């Protein structure tokens, strides 16, 4: 009987690709649709306007993506729980108002103001989490109320001024607009990240092999690390043709990687997926589900506040419209387009990165074509619907393949 | 494959009564389980089977009666008490997270840590060992639970209850929704539990399953004990008669004149 249950040893190239194909076939699409979608969007815009894929424009794309992307990481977290936060735009606006009023008008020290912004965001999230767990009010309603309430708070903080400019030579604005990595540093960071990736893969493979568990072969790990290295080097080289890799964009990517590690390598991350998959099962397994809700909402709002700081830095101003307009929905759309399921329990921090690149590519593409925002909104809406349809379809396919 | 650690030899419930408002769900019920013994609780709908195991699992504390572990009285007021005493319950809905793989489900809420993160290698290794011990037919412990059949899911749920090293495992209708071969799989699994020296309490509607796997059969009828048989000595007709009330094996005369 025991021969029915023995770990398969050494997974090589063929097994790795075979597993990938069978996962796709059974509807576990992961990042595939969004990568294909991004390629299509880029090809179309490049055909319409040859400057679209220019280094300058792609540098713009990365800098535009940082703020919305940071907010989208928080949305990914709440979506993983099967919840939603509609108020991220307003919370980022509150943060932007605190930054401008506290620092420019009241003259508080910058570090204090930045900490205050993020702390206020986290507190708002704790409030949501407490309301959600104590009274069981759907997060849709709580955060809809938050959307209105915190928009009011933002206007109140800004007071009569309405719009406050940040000094152009301040570190905040420099961070948002002017700071780019020197070429050597960008290549060093790429090399170090790939080395860390390879080392972690190899040591995991070795530990698993020592323990008699199925392990990917060293060759596969090395190939993956090599592909990552080549890809990143190409990307960084191309960006370096003009201004290079923005510090703000690097900050955003670092947040994505941190969120990814927290979700996949810690007990907290495991409990987030468990609550999103089956909250009753999580509760009976002894997970304190209330704490999971509160921590996730707090992180989401804190990330929204951080995104507000980045947006203010990029714009060099805070006004009554900060965090308004389409910021809210773009952040939510980015998370969904990136492949995080609306149904909870399925997704990845990287969907924030991929999703925001899609949204911002569409936005920049139409700007380059001199089409006004009417077309852009309609196309973004259509892409969002497409993403949700793909999510639902892949869920059905998973159910049919027994992977629901 | 006997258990190495000494476990309490015997769990006894004596004179357990429980009422929900006007309904007397359990009246003076007794139950004994010894280590390495499978005891089946059978009875018609509303006989009090589920209530009895919920008392033991700490979901509903009993109104009166005593619970003894090796003749020492214990109190079970909530699920944590039951868990601390080494009583693990697998409820009918299994409570698994479909989106997580087998390893994650087994260790959910008590993950092994290493440094700042999870010790996936150790957890996976011990999951393989546990699954082998239970002779489970599962393609891989890294399969998401959603991909498993009903019998395999039942196996995962039972395996999870074993992670805490319990002395008593309660299974609520483990074969209710399963096909023939999957039922056989679960019955096999129950025998593995007995081999490990665990006391198993099995609730079932299927007389055939009970006869196949149990050592003793305890019949409940309308909230009272209505027979306690050794499987070897009893026919299915006798059991059915006890369940339906055709034979009244109660120890005391009825308190009222009718059968209510």
C-alpha cells in the first residue's frame, strides 16, 4: 500500500513544464492572462504610436505606477480575505492632506509627518476591521461610508486653502520626481536580487532533497534565476537609456516583494489565505480570525496612506482632488486585473504590479494618442470586465477540473 | 503500529442528560470507549447521537452527568477543554480550506516555524509520514484539497485531527456522502486509527459500515441508551430492532406510561 504514496524525486525540466501546462488547462491561470494582456496592449499602442515603447515613456510608466500600485497591494490583501475596501482613495487623500498641512503649513519635521500619515491610515484600517469583526457589517458598506467620511476629513484638514504646493527642492518631491538610481547601482541591485533568488531556490532544493521530498533540480533553479537575471537586466538597461529606474518605483517593487514574502512564507500569510478560503474552517483550526481581519484592513489603509504620500510627491501638491477621481477604482481594478480573485483566497502580491502596469499603460497610451479621458475610461472599464470574466471563467474551469 | 506514548485507557460518560428548552435530547446516557476500540453510536434521526458527541467535543456542555478519563472525573466546558484532554472531533462538514493544499490544511493554526517563517520541509515530511501511516491514497500532499475526492478529504480531515496526538477521535457520519470505494477507504482508515491505539467513536447511519468496522455498537433511541452490543454477537436485525424500538432494552422502566 505504501507504494501508492511516495514523493516523486527530482523534478526536472519536463516535469516542471508539464505541471505548468496541466495547471493552465485546469483553469489555474495565475498571472498568464495579465501578462498576455499587457503584451497585447503594448503591441497595439506601439503600432498606433511609435513613441509608446520608448525608454522615456516606459520610465514615465514606472513612475506613474508607483502610487496606484502601492494602494493596489493593500487591495490585493483585502481581496484575499474575500473583502473589499472602497475607501482607499479617500484614505490616500487624507494622508496627502496631512502631509501638506502638517509639513508645509504647520512646519512639523518631515519624518514625524510621514509616520503620522501612515499611522492615521493604519488606525482607519483598525477601525474598519473592528467594525467588520464586532458587528459583522459587510466591508462593502463600512468602506463606502469611509469613502464619504474620509473625503470629508480630507477637505476639513485642507481647510480653506484648498490646494497646497510642496517645495520643489524638498526630499519628498525629489523622491517622487527626480531621484533615479545611478546605472551601476541599478545593475548591482538586479544582480543581488537574482543571487538572493537563486540562493533561496538552491538551498530550498537541497533541504527538500535531504529530507527525501520532491525537489526541483538545480538546473531548473539555475535556469529560472538566469531567465530572471536576463529579463531584469534587459528591462533596467532599457530604462537606463533615458532617466533610469526611479527610486520611488524601486520602493513600490520592494513593497510588492515584501508583501509576497509575508503572504507565502509566514503563518500570518497562511492564515490570510485560510480565512479567505473558508473562514469557519480557519476559526475551528484555532486561527484568531478577528485579528486577521483587523491586521489586513490596517495594512490596506496604511498602504493607501503610503500611496497618498507617493501621489503627493509625484504631483508636488496636495489639493481637494487628491485621491479622488479614478485613483480609487484604478487601484481596485489593478488588483483584479492582475489576477487576484474577487472571491477570496486566491491571488498574489505580484498582481498589484502587473495590474497597475496594465492600467497605467492604457492611460499613458491614450494620453500619447491625444484622446481624451472619455475613451480611456471606457477602455479601462472594458479591461476590468474582461479581467473579472476571466476570473469567473477560470473559477468554473477549476470547478469542472475539481480545483474549485 | 501501536502508539508509543501511554494514553488514557478508558473514557466513560455516566448519566449524561441534556435538554434544549422543552426537548430532552439526552436522558441519563452512558458511554464507554477504551483505547484501541471502535465504538459505533447508532440511532434514528433525533435519537441524540450528535448531541452526545457534541457534549464530548465541548460544543454543548451537559446539564448533568459525569465524564471520566481513567476513572478520574474531568470537565469539558468548551472545545479547548476537549482538545486539551486529547479528544479530537471530525465534524460532518470537515472544515477544510479548499484553496490550500493538504500540508497547509493539516497544520493550519499550528504551523511549524523556522526562523521567521514556516518550516515547510518539516511539515511536508511529517505529512507524508502521517499519510503513509494511514495508508492514504492521495496523489501528493501538495495537492489543493479542492482536487481531492470525498474519501480523500475525509482522510485529510481525520489526519488533521491526529496532528494534536489525541487519545480519542470522534467521527461524525464519515461515510454519509461517499460512494462504495470511498467508503471502504474511510473504513480502512478507521482500522488504522484502532491500530494506533486510539479510541474511536463513530456515528453512522449505515449498519453495514458499523458492522464492518466497529467493536461495539451503542444504540440510542429517543435520547436514551437502548442497547450496547458486541458486534461479534449481534445480527443486523437485532440492531435495527433496537434502533426502531421494536425491542426495548432499556435498563429502567419507563418514567411515563407511553413511549415518549
